[in-house]
C-alpha cells in the first residue's frame, strides 16, 4: 500500500507557486533591511503559529499567553492542560525551526516519534512517541458521526517508512508541494493515538523551513489554518473520502495549501510594512519623552493591541524586574500606557496616542484574494 501521490502540477498551480515565492522574496528583503523590529515580528509570527495550530485541537489561549509561551514566561489566562499542550507544541516547533538550517539532518522514524513525545509527553495515556496500538476513527465533534478511518495499525510502520523515504529523496516538485503532501500523508496515515494534526502541521513547517527560501519563522501556514479550521477540515474530508484511500485526487488539498501560503505571505508582508511604520512612530515618541530606547518593545506590543506584562517585557528587553517596573511607571506617566489589573494580573494597555498610531499605520488588506480566480472572497 502506497502513500498519496503528488498531483502533477497544472500551469496555474506553477504560476501560484511562483507568486508565493515572489511575495516571500519581498518579505525577506524587508526583514533584511531592518534588524530593529524584525525580532519582534518573528516572535509574534511564532506565537500566532502556535496559537493557530493548538486552537484547531481545542486548546485556545489568548494572544498574550501565546507570546508568554514563546518568551518562556507563565500564562495570564490559560488552564493547566491547555498550557501543557501549548508548551509541548512550542518545544517541538522550536526544535523544528532549529533543524531548518541543520546540514546534517535527515528524516527518520526516531525523529517523528521523538517530536511526538515532545508535543504530548505531558499525557502518557496518549502514547506519546509510539505508533497507535489499534484502529483509529475520526468523528464529527457535534454529531458524533464517523468521518474518517485510518489504515490498519499494522500498516503504519511501512507507510511511515515510505513517507520518510519520500522526504529524504531529491524531488523536482516545488518545496511547497512537498510540504503540503507530507502534511496530507501523515494526517491520513494517522500513526498516533492523538496529536496527528499537530504533527502533520509541524512536519509541513519543517519541510518548508529546510528549503531556506525565507526566514523559517515565516514559513508556517498554521495561523491561517487556525483561522480557517472548518475549511481545513472540509478539504481533508473531501480528499480522505472516509477512509485510507491513497488513490484519491489530492489536488483540492494542494490548491487549498497554495491558497493558504499565498494569503499568509500577503499577510506577513503587510505586517512587516505596518511594523516598520509603527516602530518609526514609537521611536519618535520615545525621543520626545526622553525614555530609554528599550521601551519600544513594550510600546510596539501595546500598539498592536496586546496586554503588556512586566514578565514578557523584561524577557524581550533583557532587564531586571525592578528596572521593568520603573520603565512602566515612566510610560504611564508619559501618557503612553494605561495600567489594568493588580498583582499577578497586572498588565498595561495602549493609551489613545498609541491607538491612533495603530489606526494610521494600517495597510490595505488583500489577503483574501483567491490566487486561482483573482477575486476577493468575502
């Protein structure tokens, strides 16, 4: 039994791949041009990817807690199981992004098992790091209807061996196609008792990161999938057709992934332009009020709508707790931040001057254009 084959690309699919690469080249240039705010954009992109992928599985955290996970800080709102899932995924994704530039890396069974353990090691009942011991069925959350049956568990080792061989061999297929098909095959094989979706999305990000086309922090489409979860489920159901049937046409899935990459790349390019403008505006405010340059980290987060905490600020600014507290007092006194909450729940929000900056730096949004039909989807 063989894996789902790669569809032969039509001209329009080649054209869309070319456009995605072109957009990412523009983003790469924008990031190279400025190291002042690039780190903030990377951190936020990573946090949004973690938040998006976990939300698909029902583990929902606030944007601030996603950033806290990236920064290695404690959550403000998240419950214990959700936080354990988020931390597990953060660790796995961090490892994957590090492997993006490792010249000695090769895909193997042990790597996949270890990555799964990193994600789900907090719950041994889910058999982290082991292939599932029996059959597996996917059911609709609301109706309970069975929507997919994975291949027999005895077939899993052989199917994984084939998937690994495909990942390690040279291919003429565009990297985006290879990444999308690795995602599809892993999720259709469904080799684990739980966490198959997260594993498939993480594997897709690794394949993309290893191509080196762009900074690996901006390769992922997990934020997009988290915002379009039903469409994601629908296309997988369409291709899966209820059970392991590798001969099914994978083109709907491939076009869905290419659309996701196109829209996410557009979103990241827009955000890079906005971040540059926001940083420039905040830089002028900091000089005007005689504040230390480091407060730009806190002020840019607040301008983007985040609740800023002492812990996350001192982590990114690399300063002490006391110095961070003094900085916040200075920013509040200058009328740039508004305090909210007390003790552990203490946070700071954007004052009107920062909200005004956010409004005037918004770039036009065209991320919902369908690259296969050139029309906006509303």
